[in-house]
């Protein structure tokens, strides 16, 4: 059995009307009980949420955790940076329990990835990972039109779509465009993986750039579903209010133009008829485009906590 000598179990944001703090749930290793310890205070709730999520990513061993933590501390006061670095060093060097019921109980998704998106075109600063994958990605015209709230709504729509397509009791075949129905469960699983790839882009803070026709179709469906979530509290993303608002939030019409090289894939949304036979073999829907290039299979991961 692995000996557990790291006292940190989970990090949580806590807000009052005047202050937003990050608390650590720590284990008293001598007595065996858990306790709350405040480690940072901020003026904005999203700053506290972002730091708590970054520390939880580090606690969970996510590949992007160090980048997320650096970004969360970018504008933090010196005393906060010093205290958090002390906590982070303990997470890096001490033995961490492989099973953590606190992390497993998280239901709100981490905002670290979507917080990489700017608040509008006038604040375009793409993350380093985008430049690593494609030097032109940092300068795409559409980058500034995906705001944190837009990205989180799209991500949530993708998570729901992926589940619905695979599971018959959630919709299954009926979730797909007319031209793609009746292809069988193996096709639906393959299509869901393309949805998952787009969701992972957003979770990491990267633009969802379609790499094949199937992803073009999936992203269009995600845009439609995300737009339908606006103003509907019962289906809106959990924690959407934790993200900073922007005048450019939910610019889905702009994204329908900016995220695509063309709209030839619209054919698959047409009703099936004698005059609209399937013109492209189903297997070709998954053939990769030459541009943008394939995703880097070795890119560091986000844990997807709470997703």
C-alpha cells in the first residue's frame, strides 16, 4: 500500500460579497482528520476558481498543470504567489494518494483551459501550446471570438453530444444528421471520438479546428446545441457564472463563418431523398485534412476534472 505523506486533498474557491478565497482541504497526518486552510485571496471570483482548479490539476497529475498554475498566478500579488508556490512544491515532491475521493467528487469542470481564451478580438493572446502545434494558430482570425464563456458552453455541448450519439437511450442515431443515420453503432462511436477531440481542444484552451469532414459536422452540431443553451438555466454549463463576461460572448454566427474553410459539409444535413444520394463514402468523412495538421499525439493532457 502506498504511504500517503502529502497533506493536501483538494482546493476549493469560496466567495463572500467582498472577498474571494482559495481554501485547501488538508489532512492532519498525525490525528487523521481533515481541516480547511485558506491559502489565497482575490478580488474576482474567477481568479480564485482558476487557481483552485490549477492546484487540483496539479494534485491530479495533469500534464498541463504547471502551465495552468503559471497562468493562474500571472497577475497574483507577491505574497499569494509565494504561498501557492510553497503548496505546489509539496504537491510536486511528496507522495500523492492514487485514489482521492475528494477529486473524484468534483462535479464542476475545471476552468483552466477555457480561461486561456481572450475576452475578445482586441485582446488576442493565444496560448503557447497553439504555437507549438501550428505557428499560424496564434494569429487565426477567429481566435479572439472564442471567449471563456463561449468555449465552456461549446465544451459542454460537445460532452452532451458525444454521450447522446453513442447511447441509444439518449438519442443515438436520431442525434445525427439525416444523411448519417443508419450507419450503425461502430460509426457512431467513431463519430463520438471526433466530438471528443474537439472537446479536448476546448478543455486545453485551444481553438476547435476541424481536422476532417466528420469534425466539421460535429462542430456545427456543437455550435447549434451551445446556442440553444443560452438563457436556459436548467441546461446551461455548470459554473458558467464563474467565468468573466465579455461583450463578445456567444458570437456563434461569427464562429460559423470563421471556424470553417467552406460549408460543403452542409450537404449531410439535407433530408434524404432520391435526388440526394450520399456522394461521399462514409469512411472518407474521417480522412484527415492537409490543413490544419493533425493534433500532436504527445501533447500534454488536462485531467478533465469534473467533466
